[in-house]
C-alpha cells in the first residue's frame, strides 16, 4: 500500500488492488464478499473494476464496509484509508488508547507531528493523561 500522505497516495484503492492481486482472486470473487454488514448493500464487480482502475465512483459510506468485507481487512484500517483518500484527512489512534470496543481517533493533516497537536495535549492533560505517548500514523514501527 502507498504510504498515507504521499502526493499520489491511494491507500483505499490500494486495499482493493492488493486483494485482487492475491492468487486466484477475481473481481467477482472479491465482489461476492463485498457486502456492507450494516446496510447489506453489495459492491458490484463492475464498480470494483472501476475502483481498481482508478476510475470515478461514488464515495458512499456503505462502500467502506463493503470493501472491508470484500478484502478481509480491518474496518478501522479501511475507514482510515478512505478518510485520507476521499477528503485528505489522516485519522488514527495516535494516543494508543483504543480497545476492541472503543476507538480513540484524531484526524490531522499529512506531515503533522505530535508537537503540532496542542489541543490533543491539552485534552490529555484534562484527563490526567499528560504523560501519554502521542504517535503519528505512518511513523510507528518504523513505517514511513
């Protein structure tokens, strides 16, 4: 997947391309699994082909759930990729405080550093968490 924040970054579409690159995967086999669990809407193989080819498609919310199901990726990962690609916002659990039932996510612009987040630091202080570590997506675990 392209690093989120790169000028030509397409992390959401890259998830689809990666799923289609798996040996034996076809547009139809991925589309058969691409059903949004909330709405029951199914992503058609023709739309999936448009997406994989970088063509225009509707940015409907249910598509995120369908892509997560179709690619077998974590829905939170797919939401973050779509947020960056669709609106240019990077969002991640920079506080490292999410659990399986609670997500702590902050949206920020590409190139942001922890020092650029004074409101987040102030919110942490108000929660008696001023010593919490702030990490930026793409900079953890040696990512770039």
